[in-house]
C-alpha cells in the first residue's frame, strides 16, 4: 500500500528534507520515490519506527557513486532513490550507525559534484530551450509578423509573447536555485550547521499552474479572440473605396458581359494599430439551378467561370506597407505552390510561372504571376503605392493590364 504526500520544502533544503522524511517514517510512511513533476513523494505504508534519511551529493562520476554506496551499505545505510543531478537518498534504521558525513566541511567538499552537475544541466537546458524557441520563431516568423502587424489572431500572438516572457523567468528560478546551493556550500565550508527552512503547506506545482497555465490558457480564451476579422456579405459591407464590379472587369476583356451578373461573395474586414484598414473581398458568379418537372435540379451552364478576390490594406506608414506587401505576396506565393499538388479540379493550379516585376506609373512596386486554374488563364498581382497595398487574384478573360487601371482609379 502506498500513500502520496506533497513535498513541503526545496530539494536543496538538506536538513529540511531529511527531517521531514524522518517524521514521515515515525508516522509509518517510508519513502519509495519522488514525483518531480508535481512535487510529491510516494511512500510505502508500514508500522511506524524511527528511520534516518540522509542526502548524499551526486559525485563527479557514477563509478565513485557506486563505490560510496557500497561503503554506506556496509555501514548499515540503504540506497532509496536518487534526485536527478542533485542527491542520492539513503536510509538507516540502526540508531548506532555512523553518519554519512562526520563534519560540515566534508559535506561541503562533496557538494562540488552536485554543483557541477547542476551547472551542466542548467546550461544545457537554457541552450536547448533558446535553440528550440529560436527555431520555432524562425519557422513561424511570417505568422508572427502577420499577427503582430495585422492583429489577425490576438490569442496566438499573446500566447507566443507570454511564453517568451515566462521562459526568462524560468531561467531566473534555475539561477536562484543554483545560488541557494552555492550558499549552502559556503555555510558548510565555514563549519556551520545548516538550518531547515520554513515549510510550505501545499505543493509548488499549484503555484506553477496558477502562474503559467492560467495566463497561457485561460486568459487568452476568455479575453482575446482567436480570429478577429469580421465576415460580411457583399451587400452588408461598407468598403473604403467603390471597387470595380465584375461586369466592369469583364468589360475590359475580349468577352464583355451584356449585363452585370448576379454575384455571390463575402467580405472580411479587420483593423489594427499598424494597418487601420484591411479589406478582403471575394466575388464569384456562381452557377444557379432551377427545378424541372422530373424533380431534378440541373445546373445552368455558364460560358466560363468568373471569380476574383482582392485584398486592400492601408498602413500607417510606407515602411509598414512594405512589410505588409511582402507578407501578402509571400503568403500568396506559398498558396499557389501548394495548389499545384491539389487533386481537386477547382483548386488545382497548373502552368505556374515565376513572379515577374513590372513597371507601372505611380506604383512603387508591382509583381505578377500567371497560371492556369479550372482550365482558364489566371493571374495574381501585388501592388504597393505609398502606404497602400493591393493584392488581386483573377479568374476570367480580362488581362491584368486592363483591370489594374480600374482598381487604381478606385483607390484614387
């Protein structure tokens, strides 16, 4: 039968941990192992009797630790468990058995191995954590900058920022633990006995849970939105500019429409401090269906697909607009590259050409890419003018040279 108790003191509080384990033995609880993740100790339940527990610092090598354990065993001490990179714990029920260390100075010398092990462990932990965080930030840098500039997913940005703040705090805790161990060694080197520190009434993992889990998990879910842009229909949305209609775009091409088609689509609108105006408009001439006498609903054939979307952003400064331009263009480039592997007829992209830089009066930057989708010629362009960014994706028969002037006129 076993019983679990919270550990009321630090693993580096040598006299405090030893006296607590001695008290547990007098209550019939004998140490079996430690649960480091939850600061709990597992005890075997038995008949109470006095048992001494002593902490032996981890040595410089495992071979020397085994040799010391054999000497301790001959003196009546039994190895119970090892606190990783810190101490071996031995127990003895014989009150006449000698202590593991006869004076504080010898224990101080023995702590050299534990201190070196802790320094190596902490350095490796800090370096591996920094490398991991650096790698994650490098791989997700586009997502981070997009969230930071556009405020698209505040919850993800908050979690990432808070994690970056909490990790240095964790490094500080490790440094304080090492400082505490060095202070213990100095006290022992002076020949002074150690005094047990004040015990706490509840396991420290509860404090860690409150300090880490709640800010990282609960706070963002309650106070921050996962996805901030709002969805509107084409009729509901109030846009910043009177953008050209589908009929106007097709009117510039070789197959102009006789009348404005009935379109379907949606609008995403968002804002942030860096980019106050963010508008995504998607327009699609969808196939309409009507019932027949047979009850079936055949689709009305249309001569070709008409679909376009454009993303308009107005930033606070031209420098921010350049960042947004690069983010939008890179995001579109990655989408088109992935779409080449799409198995769906409507989503698959073929004949993808490299992005080309174009010159256009009044524009600071203009890049375009051409490809085929749904067996039609398509194009996507990214334009930068001052603090304005415009991304257009078009499926139809009109050329970008014909459509771009309409959008620039609308921006003016």
